[in-house]
C-alpha cells in the first residue's frame, strides 16, 4: 500500500513537471506574441505618421494650385 502511494505520488510529480513545462512554453509563446504585437504597433504608428505627412503634402500642393 505504501509503495502504491509512493508510485502515485511519483506519477503526480511527473505530471506536475510536465504541466509546468507546458506553462513555461505557453508563457514563452505569449511573450513572443506580445513582442510581435508591440512591434506591429510601432510600425502602425510610423505608417500613420507617414500618412499624415503625405496628406499634409497633398494639401500643400493643392493649395499651391489654387
């Protein structure tokens, strides 16, 4: 009976170790995704600035043609 409980504890410990590994892997994936989202956000902001500059330039050209 003691051996059966010890085996059960060892099995549970092994399962906990496996789950901890999965959680760590998930955390790494989430971290990578968050980094990518932040990078995409920076790119979007840069594109918005470029768009605003282009629209200002178009306005300037149109004003010169009047």
